[in-house]
């Protein structure tokens, strides 16, 4: 698991939101990491009560103000996991100078992301966005290998997801104007930036599935332009309704001296998922593919990472917090750039 925290960095946590991601990932992961959760608040008190019972959280708060009192009393960090539309109004109710981790996306669009950044700056918050894929065990292995120069210069970063995710079962998604890139491919955009830096530009097209017309989009093709010899691509299709056999969910990174392929298991065989994997091929080892055993996966072992980083950043302002809002805003900018490219459309023969 990424980022062990020293005892003098550890802080208790209060959580705002008792929904699926908190129950399925945040709380089980914090338990694994030994993080203390002091209290929880959700507008739906029954959900907060049930979550508190299931995870032994000592206090269910009646309001944001009640949670703030508890956090002040116990010197807590905040963990917010709300629908993106509720982030700004909730942030405005919180005190200045706190440490807070906010679930992705950073607002519903770039305008909101910029507002969130402004609030964080005005209130002098130490704030992060929960892009936890950067902390997935196979991603950490890949970063170590690349930083050690093992695969040479990276020139191709490929994300391919061909799976069946029945998003059309979730009616609350029907009214949302941007779906696939904002809620799913955003993780890969953030990941690509973390490995490759900022691209020069992007070409993108995001579309509906004919059997899921209620959703703004469920399939995206994205090409990040890094110049004449480097690129990054994302191809997602969440409507592959042909059984698990031919599903795909992987990241492949090619370099001048080797390549890495990682399965992202959580997307496969919905809703069960499959394990993550890590394979590599090095020219120095004769071009055969090797695999490295992983005991941990993105879900859930990546989830302590962004909170552990927040604990370190609050303790030491010089710590390089990779999930900070100051970095995450750029992921939101590229999400917007993808939408602008998609809306604009491609080059027609009549244009040439
Ligand atoms: N891998 C990931 O990082 C990941 C995965 C899934 C979801 N998410 C994100 O997490 C967020 C929450 O997703 P979820 O699946 O848990 O949703 P959910 O609908 O299951 O839970 C949201 C909870 O927030 C509560 N709520 C809504 N407005 C509130 C407010 N103003 N104050 C207090 N409580 C409020 C609701 O009652 C609900 O219990 C979303 O933004 C989603 O994008 C991230």
C-alpha cells in the first residue's frame, strides 16, 4: 500500500457523505491503513447511521456545523465524497485553514473547478482531489521502473477499456450533460499527466451507445499530442455487452528500452471485477514478457494514498502533494479541452 504515514503525521478524519464510494472503498481502505475516523455526516441520516454501524464510527453528526465542531475538538482532517454539484456549497460552510480531500471530479465543469480552487486559496486550505489511480499498486511499480530508466524514454501511453458497465441503470446520470470523460476517463487523463507531463493539445470524440441513449456519452476516443514522437491515447467503450471473454481494461506504456502492461481489473466482469496485473518486457532481458505478482489492487488499496499525502502535506508544507488541487485543476482543464475538441468535430473532406 502506498505511503505509510509516520505516527506524528497521523490525524483523525471526519467524512462528509456516506454513499457508495465511502462504504465500498474509503472506509475499508482507511481501516487497512489504520486511519481513525471520528465522525460522519450525510444529508440522509439513515445512510450515515448505517455506515457508522458497519465501520464503528463513533459519531454521526446532525449537520455540517456539528461535524465542524467535532473536527475542531479532535483536530481532524476532512474527507468529502459528495456529488460534484454539492462541493462548492459544502466547502463554503467549512472553516479556513483546514486540510481536506475532495472526491473527484473537481466540480461539474471547469468553471466550478476554478471556483473550487479559488475557495481553497481564499480559505488557505490544504486541499487535494481524490485521483487515487496514481496510487494503485501496479501504477507505483510502473513509476519505479520508469524512474529507474528501465524502459528508456516513454513514447507511447495507451489506455484501452472495452467493458460492460450498465450506467443506464443509474437514472441520476440521465440529466448530466457530460458523463464518460468527466466521471471515468478523467482518471486516465490524470494518470497520463502524472507520467508524461502536460500535452501540447488534444483530439477527442466522446459519443453515446445506441442502447444507452439516455446517457450523454459512454465511449470516448482521446489522443494527447506530445509532438512528433510521443503520444498518449485513451479508448473507452463501456457498452461491450458480449460477455467477459473479449473484454479489455489495460494501460500499456512503451519506451525505447522496454514496455509495461497493467490490467485495470476493477472495470472487468462487472460488477465482480478481476485482479490488477503488472507485466513488463525489457530489451536488456531478451524481449520476453515477465509478470510481477501483485497482492493489492486499485480498488481498494490505492485509496489511503491521497489521504496519507494530505496528512504529510499538512504536517510539512514543503511536501510534494501529488493530489493537490493546484495540480488537479490541470486535469479538469484537459477534460474541458476534450469536450471542446469533441464538440468541434474533425476535419471533413470538404475542408481539404
Ligand atoms: N474511483 C473514484 O475515485 C470514485 C468512484 C466512485 C465515485 N466517485 C465519486 O464520489 C462521489 C460520490 O459518489 P458515490 O458513488 O458515493 O455517490 P452516492 O450517491 O452513493 O453518495 C453520495 C452521498 O452524498 C450524500 N449527499 C448529497 N449531497 C449532500 C450534501 N450536500 N451534504 C451531505 N451529504 C450529501 C447523499 O445523501 C449520498 O449518501 C462522486 O462525485 C463520484 O464521482 C469516485
